[in-house]
């Protein structure tokens, strides 16, 4: 990218172009749908006392449980 302004202009252009409906993709593109069962968020803290929080669920569609982990 040449600048932040160039990035914002490109976003505005494509936002206007595909404002309604789905954005078409080339027919040769494929993809995967990822459905997480566990996620961990980590925040750096002083003296290696990092903040770690884990969200876990037993199966798809069930509520998440939150657990604080040791650094």
C-alpha cells in the first residue's frame, strides 16, 4: 500500500460497487467454514503476569463457558 488514504479510497470504491447483495467471487475460488469450539485471548501484562481467557463450548450451538487461565 502506498498510503492510508489509498487504502481508504479502495474500501470506499468497493463499498459503493457492492453496496447491495453478496460480493461475487471467481468460480475457481473455494473455502472452508471454521466453527471454533475453543478460543483463547491473550493480553501482554508486566512481569509475565499475562491475562489469558479461554472460551470453550462442548458442541456447536451451545453457550460458551469462560475460564481464566494461568499465565
